[in-house]
């Protein structure tokens, strides 16, 4: 079991498969990209599967989410999914992606055992997409979403970040589109995880702003905390249901008290929180032939030291050195 001093138990593992991405989203990284991790520093496919096996069989992990960077850029992704699906006490598996490569991989991922996907899409306007991501790939994401739905990677969840002056007027249009195509839309407040450290709290679109905008066109009924559990998104029924919309208010309404996550970076570091300043090295233990029991012990010790919250409401908050592309969303 992965328990911390506040009694929270981690059952959800986020695994970053690569720090690389084929987009350059303005809220994540600079236009020229970043200094990527060297290949020897990355976990191998075998090392990733071994760590997930330890997490599932010895530490109580029930759900695994593959992230990046962009996880579809990982050459061995389908094989990793297939091997994790074959573990005793198979975990639920999902993947967070920008959707660009889904058209060609969705069917193979489903056949390998992936359960569902989260796809990032911030706008319905190709020109705004190009401005936000610095790439002209909007059509590819739309086609990837269709492919995911057709392959049965459902529910297909769409993650959207609203940026002032770019797409902050699109919330109602995005929700109408998601309902039409049977996607579950989730808005995410912009978080201080950009490589440029350009985030400003007073300029972000808040959960309150998003809900006010949505209510100009839709009737929203809160599902309630009993249905939410440890999920990061507060959810509302749209016009009485069955469709729902979620808002992840990481900044203005943090959900740290119910957090059930542990994170593994692409270079084998345990992170107890997206905003953590410290990491615990599992790669060194793997490569020094440590037994599974020792790796599990190191992981438990890391989680025992998890802090009470992310600290975003602390005026002395310091943004993590590693951007989201390096530590997984």
C-alpha cells in the first residue's frame, strides 16, 4: 500500500513515457522546444513494465494512466500496454494524448488492452489551434478523436484549457460539440507548469468563469461529492443528463485532500505531486539490480513524505523546475 502521513492511499499511477511532444502549446513549452532527456536516461520498456508490475502487485495500484510529453511518440507503447494488460490483477489503463497519432494507433491500442483515452483539444477553430500549439494539426486531432470513439476507447474524454484572448469564449461551443459527438468534456484551469514560467494567477480563466460562460447556454446540475470521490473533476449534468461536463479547478479549488495519485517520470523518478520540488530515484535501484521488495520500500518511503497540498495558495509558492512535458499530466 502507498499511504502518506495524512491517511491518503495512492491507487492511481501516472506513468510518463517520454518528455517529447510534437506540439508546442504556449502554456507548456517554448516554441523552440526543450532540452530533451537523453535516451540512456529514459526508462526502457522492460523497466517501465517492471515498475508497473511492482506497483500493481505489491503497492495496491488499481489504475495506470500513460502520459508524456506525448505518449504516442513512444515506439514501444502498444507492447507496453499489452504486457501491462497481462499482469496478474490487471489494472485499468488509460492514456492522455494530444490525439495527433490516434487515427493510426487507436485500434491497436484497444486490441492491446487499453481501456480509454483522454485527448487534449482546446479549440474548435483551426486558426486558434495553430496559434495555441504552434502547429497546424487540428484536423489530425479531430480524426484521432473519431478513431478513438470508433475503436471503443470510451468514454473518450476531451481536456480543454481556456486562455485569455484566444479561446476564452469557446466554452459553450466546445460543450455543444462534445455532447453532439458523445465525448465527455473537461475544462482544466491553466496550471503553473510552463517551461517559460510565464503563468500569472490573476490572468487565468477560473472554474467560476467557465461555469458562468456555460450557463449562458446550458442548465448545469452538480453531481455531488459522493459521486466525485477522489476524481479531480467536479462534474455537472448537462440539461438534466445523461451527458456531463467536468471542471478541474486545480488552482482555485484544489482537491489535494482526496488525492490518490503517484507519478513516475520518464526517467524513473517518483513524484508525489505535479507541483513537488523533490523526486525519489527508482531508476538507480532498478539498474543496480535491487529486488522488487527494495524498490517497493523506496516507493513507500517516498509516498509517506507526501505533503498536505500543492501549495498554490501559498504566496511563497515556487514553480517546479520541470515543466509538464517532463513530468506528465
